C-alpha cells in the first residue's frame, strides 16, 4: 500500500497550496479517502473526507477554504487549500476514510503570519 502526500511548503497567511495524494495497493475508485493533519504539539486529526463518488465533508475550521477532489483513473486525490492561516500549519497525510493503521508519507505545510 502506498499513500504518499506531496505539495506542501512554506506560504504566507492568505496564500494557497495544492496537495496531492498518490495511492497504490488499494481499490481507490471504490474507497472513501480522507485528509488528516498533525499540527505541532497535537494529535493527528481529520480534516476532510471524500467518497468514491466525490461527495465531500469538511472539518468546520476549513470549510469554505479547502476543496478536495479526486481522479479515480489516476488513483490520486487533491486538496486545494486557500486563505491559509497559521493554524493550518502541520503535516498533512492522506489515508482511507476511515483511516487504516498504516500511514504513508505526509507533507509539511507551514503558514507564516
């Protein structure tokens, strides 16, 4: 199983980033997926989920700013993050929803004020 997030970086408050999640070893087109975040000093938390049909659910704090999408042909998921603020800082991971015990590589998002 591969769950590899990428696209993070350093951005100023108000900026945008687009994360990608490359997967293999799962039946992606039939699987609900999620984005999760581990902020400094906090436990990993759920950010959003997207069903195999593309229906999305967002944590209240990111609603209206983050938009997820997926490509069931390329087994890839995306997270467009706009209007970023310092509280969005953390390592972002992708996984199934509900998540598996296995966690792949995350990508660090740092938002400066």
